[in-house]
């Protein structure tokens, strides 16, 4: 298959997104206390962003002739807020790099709208990362 590497990369990132929105959903549910409401709101908002990213990736995999294969990491998330934010900021940073790589692969294959969407998702993750770092102080 001509776009094997691209489809494999999109599927890998799909699994990262699904893993992320499941984790953020559980972390948002576990956060209590008025003082922590900002962090809870951040995770609730980001669940929606990550679901949107996952949906786009799943659609593209099918459009390129692939089949989305789900194997999310279901490790229970941490319960301490600083640990959550630290780990998630690092994961968001890795996602930025993955999307930049996917944008390059898409451009090489001549899929320009896919390339631009990958760049947009890289920018979203970069913003998530900055928000988390800001909350860490
Ligand atoms: Fe995402
Ligand atoms: Fe994100």
C-alpha cells in the first residue's frame, strides 16, 4: 500500500488521542475542591479537543484505505494534580512532535489539507501544553 507509513502514523496518533481523552475525562471527574476548579475546567475542555482530533484521524485513516485499530492505554491516571499536569504537559509536547512528523508525511504524499490539519492539531496541543505549564506555576 502506497500510504502505509502515513496510515500507520495516523493510527498510532489516533490511539494516543483516545488514550488522552479517556485519561482527561477520568482526571476531570476525580478533581474536587473550589481551588482546583480551574484545572478541572481545563481537562473538561480538552476532552472535547482530543475527541475532535481522534475523530479527524479516524476519518482520514478510512479515507486513505486503512482501518482504525484501537488499543488505548487504560492505565489508571494519577490522582495528584501536579503529577497529572506534569505528565500531561510532557505528553502534549510529544503529540506536537508527532503531528509535525505527520504533516511532513502528508505533504510528501501530496495531501495538503491533511498536512494543514496536522499542523493545526500540533498548534492545539502546543496550546494545551502551555496552559498546563502555566497552571503548574
Ligand atoms: Fe489531541
Ligand atoms: Fe492536547
